[in-house]
């Protein structure tokens, strides 16, 4: 693992340990807790590994956990499927290439522009690269300056996003952070990703708080309720698809469903 990957690996372990409530298995001595979550030695015991070894992992030091150790840690920390996959990817994934802004092939751009449903293309860093008329009508992407064309920047720094999502804004924002975390941690040292997170941290206190929770999730389909300024409350199903031309490109399509 690279230094940045080891750091993210250790921070992820620590964040999951601190969220895990002690139970009868880990409260054998009955001592009173001063900090939330499990102690390092408790996680090590549950995982069947040495305390010093676990501490080295959490501190992001140069170690190479085996597949068996990763599985034991996932079990001890009660990671869900997405979290366990993220732990393994941090430990085993190759160092990605440096970020370069993507370009959308003309054929894909034309296809998106002709779709009747709201649709847009994002890149690896969640930059908004192309959209159609229906997506502009729904989200107003065409009114954004080039530097603002990013899903996270839109969600956390664009005032109109709060109005669009209404009372569901906080849930939607936290969902986005957890989805983006799974990508970010693989590119944590890349200047483009560093700059994006620093901008969001300085521009929105809620982002900083939720980001530090280090939540991770998978899945990119579901439903959203949009409070359109002219058409009122609208319910959509959304789904995303990767492009064969460049897997970093993702197509998001919104399909209207029954009225709210």
C-alpha cells in the first residue's frame, strides 16, 4: 500500500471501531468506558490477531494484511458488504493513475442530448461533464460556471440544491458523501481530489462533520423527491451506468414515477 492508502486504511479501521457498540463479548472486565466504541485490544482479540499488529494497521504503518486478516477484521468490526469490500480494496487495490479531466465521446454526448428523460454524465471525481435539456430543467446544470460543475460542489455549495431536495437534503447529502468516499479513498493523495475535499470542507461545516465519519456505502439507484420551483414536488427513480469507452464515465438517468 502507498502511504496515502495506508493512512485511509487506518482511518477507516478507527472510524468503524469507534462506531461499534460494546456488547457482552467485549465487556468482560466491566470497566467503565471513557471513549465511544471498542478498544484496540478488543478488536484485536475479536479478530484473533496481536494487539501490536492491529495498532500498526490502524496507525497506517507499513504492513501487509493477509486476506484471512482482512476477513477477520471485517467480522470483528461487523462491516457490511460495502464496507468489507472497501477495506479489501484499500488493502489490495493498485495505485490509480493520476487524475486527468475526462472528455465525453461525441457519440455518447449526442445520445444523452436526445434522451427524453433527465440524464447527465459524470467523471471519476464526480464532475458534471454533459447533460441534456431535461436534466437542466430539473437541476439547472447549464447555469453553473465550469468550476461549479461537480455533483458534490452543487449539493453542498449551491444554495438551489437545498431547495431542490428540501427536507431530504441532509439524507441525500450524507448518502452522496458515503458513495464518494469509496472512490476518494483510492485517490486520496491525488491533488485534484485533495483540492475538492478541501474546498468542500472550507465551504460547508456539515460536509466536514459528515466526511470525518468515514461512512462508506455502495449502490447507485433509488428514488428522489425533487421540489421543482415551477412544477412542484416530483418523484423520480434514478440509476447509473458505466460507459465502455471509459469506465470512469457514468450515465445517470432519472425516470418519473407516481406523483408525490
